[in-house]
C-alpha cells in the first residue's frame, strides 16, 4: 500500500519513522533546543541521516500548562522551518498544527501533511485543510480541544471510544471534501488518557484497523513510558520509547512519531528483516 503525501509517495509495506522537530521554547522534551531556523535545519538533517522519512514540525506545545500561542507567533516559528527544510532536504514535511491560518500558510510554504492533535475541530480548520488538498492526520483527544483531563474516565472501553471518535472525524472530513485516501489516524496516546487507558490502547491497537485507514502513533518519551519504566525525565525514556514504537509497528502502525530517530529506525530495520526473514 502506498500513501500519497503531497508530492511524495510513502510505501506502507514498511513502517516509517517521523522525526519530531519542536520549534518551540516550551515543549516537554526538547523545548528551546531547535527554535532557530539554523538549529532546526541542522536537527532535521541529522534526523534524515538517521533514518527519518518524515519530519513533523510543531510551533505550539500541547503539554499540560503550556502557554497559549498566537497565530503570529506560531507562523513565525513554523513557516521559516518548513521553507528551509523543504528547500534543502529530501524528506516529507508534516506540520503539527490546529490553526487554520498556519494550515494554509504551511501548505503554501511546501508542507506535505497536516498533523492536527485536535482533529480539525477548531473553527475554520476543516475547511482550511480541505482547501490545501493535503493529507491530514486526525488524533483522538476527548472533550475540550484546549484542555487536558486530569482524571479521565470513559463509560466504554478506550479502544471503542477512540474508534467512535475517529470515525466521526473521518465522516466530517469526507463531508468537507477530504477523501479517505488522504486520512491518517492517531490514537492519541497521553491525551485525555491515564496509564491504564494508554496501555490498553497500545495492546489493542489493532482494533483501530477496523476503520480501514493507516495509523500514525506517537508515544515517544511520554509519561506513560516513564510510569512503566520508572524514569523521571523525558530524556531518560529513550529505550522504553523505542520498545513502544516497535510494539506499534508490530500492531500495524505505518508511521512512528519519535524523538530518538536513529535507535527507532534501527529497531524497525531489525523488525522488518525478521518479518521478511532477511529477504529485503
């Protein structure tokens, strides 16, 4: 199966590694490290060298308690990075945004994918995404898109909740003119979910295949990894994150959104060689 990502085609017979590039001062893992164009480009170059086939650029932190970002601030962070990376590197560029104007300007700057943690629910986002013609990734995040649940509770199994939510967002996209061939789904690990929710969802990830759309997963360095491994800080969660990415790939995820690109790419190569019994 191939997935058209802007002017690029991704071969989904294997799992792809998406490198995270936060051009923010306050993201939970690497805030402030890559918020200049030069540092962002250097990091993107390294991630491509390490095996990333997509780079996900984010200009708004979604960690609990993060400051609100104005449209002008987000544009100033994201657009120069999109322009620099698309001009210089052979890689698909995704923009992690919910803002309609950032969606429009990112597409004009050369982005290949819109990755929205709020599933295009903000006013005007769905229409903006449809107008770009770009593929989109829809993520499960229950409740108010601007809030994080402190003690999330659901009346149904988490995989059912996620599946029903994503199906509704897929229907909304189709109604706006975004075809199913342009939609990826993200179960939203860590967003409105507690420890048990996250790991039940990971264990039952294949339930989401009933929706018939490719999965993008992102659990890299998140609290769920720290809770399972007993690691306090995000930068101590590399090994656990790589393990989580391999589990996602085994359960059919096609794009793995990660911080530790080299380690994840190597692990996926070993997994692929195993599944193909060395016949690359």
